[in-house]
């Protein structure tokens, strides 16, 4: 039998970011995410993408 090619995810999540925050803030964030039917990881990824997009365009303009 021939092997089929392995499927690879386009946006594979293979990196980790470890942060330390106040326990009360963490618990409140998790609670709010649950109320909004989302996850903490999803919201943090969204924030990071937005932050990168905002600052990459600003940085590009400053270099010109």
C-alpha cells in the first residue's frame, strides 16, 4: 500500500507564550470568556493578531 500524504494545518499552533498575571484577574477573564462563549486562548490570539496588525502598519510608516 502507498502512504497518503499527511494533512497539515494552515495555521498550526505550535508556539506557546507563558505569562504571569494576578489570580483574580485571570479568574475574572476566564469567567467572562465563558459567559461570552469563547476561550481565553482564542481571545488572547485575537488580541495578539490585532496588536501585530496595528503596530506593523505604524512601524512601516515610521520607517519611510
